[in-house]
C-alpha cells in the first residue's frame, strides 16, 4: 500500500533529525576530548559576538575577569531563584563550585570547535521545529506522534538553556551529566515518534514470529542499564578532565591509574551488559521475525564496537580520537535497544494468543 506523502515526509525528516542529534552528540564528544568546552566563555554569543574572534588581540583587556564576573553574576541569580523554589542544596552546589571562578586562556581552535558545536545545536533546533510542523497531519491520524515530537522540541529548548548553565558554571559535572541524559531522552522520543508514524508499514504478519511477552522486561532492563552506563561514563569523563587538568595535559599514559572507583565500576559493569545483551540477542534470534533478528545483529555489532573502543581507552592511554567514538556508539546502541523494545512490544501485542504455546524459554 502506498504511503501518503505527509507520512513519507515526516519519516524522512524525522530520521534526518535523529541522525543530526547523534552527530551533535559526537561533536559534543569532540568538544570534551579536545578540552574545548569553555572555548566560548559566554552564551549564546561567543566572547560577546555572534562570530567569535580568531586571535587574542580582538578581545578586550582583562577578558578573563570580565567573563568570570558575568558567569558568577548569572550563577548567583540562578542560585537565588532555586532557593526561592526550595532547592537550597542544589543552589549552594551550583554557586559554591570552584570551577566557576576559573577562566581558561583564549585558544582560537578550541573557540571555533565550541562555536561550531553551538551552530549545530541551533540547526538541530530548527530541524526539530520543522519536524513538529510535519507532524501536524498526525493530529487526527495519531495524536501521540505529534505530542512526542512537540515534547522533543520543548526538551530541546530546555536543553539549550541547560547548555547555557553548563557554560556559566564552567562545566559543572552534575549539569554535564543531566545534559547528556536529556539528549538520550530526546533521541528516544524522536525514534518512537518516527517508528509510530509508520504503523502498518513496519509490522510483519503476526503468524511469522513467536514472541514471549516475558522478554519485554529484559529488553527494558537492558536499555535502562545501558542508559545508566552512559550516564556513568559521563562521570568517568569528568574525572578524566580533573586528572588531565591537574597534570597540565601531560603524561596521558598515567591518567587511567589516577581515576577513582567510578571508572572501575564503569569498566566492570560492561561485562554485565555484555552478558545481558547476549541473552536478549539469543532470544531474539529464536524468533522468526526477520526485523527483530536484524535489530539484534545491529545491537550486537554496536556492542562489540563499543567494547573495543572502551578497551582501547582503558589500555592505550585514553586516545582523544576514540573518546567521541565511544560516546557516540553508546548512544546509538541505546537507540537500537529502544527501537527493539518498540518493535518487539508491537509484534507481541498483535500476534495470535495461540503462538505462546510454542515459545522456548
């Protein structure tokens, strides 16, 4: 059956937007691995202009003190607002964190890396807005598709505001972690919206697959633990930044040994995820659903690549080029797992009840 034009348009632009978000995550990883997070000390402008400078002579005298004072003033205002709302502990952590008083030297390369990261973020905001417009026909066809897309758009706006706080607090670790978690939530919402918009096209006939509903909790557990592992990884990354700064970015081969227990937990927990993914993958291969088998293959391939990147980081002195790869593959892995949940739940819901009799535990 031929799809309506608006369905094809939404699918194309929705997939483009998801890929763009993944690209932004990768670029964000490059920003972190190159130490460019504070390449622009203010937000949304960069050194007070929409086009950043290329040399230090273009900056005002005493620029470090100027932008530090601006950040501190912004953080103080935020802290007072949070205190009025009852979040006194959070407010004190934001304002008292010592990193907000540290200003880095101007570096043209790092400035432009961060600036390009912001430009890509703004472009994705436009993409998601256009996706919302393209979702309007679903207001009558499937209203949930529209609300998923609109929700992702609102979260993107909040993500931009949160990004300004990340800058004003000089990469406060807690905010960086929340920033990453929200990016994964936006990805999940967009993936769900795009997949749901194609209902009637993605499903295979229910008689072709035997799907036990009791596997669904394992699918959710795998995805949620991957989500947690990614969040844990951002905290490891924050420790790497602390160690690197203390070492003046020298002696990279010794950095891993100086990381705390959180790195050991992150490394060891990957074995749990490997075992759980292998079990889930095996169960998916037992079905006769070509679609689910394909997703299982993609997931296992991504998991293998992620483990390879992790081993490279742990035993080969944390090469900067591998860090953004490690982060990006992890987020794509989460997306693949989430898409598997959606497809599996839909097929399990529509299959004949008699099919459960032949399920192999």
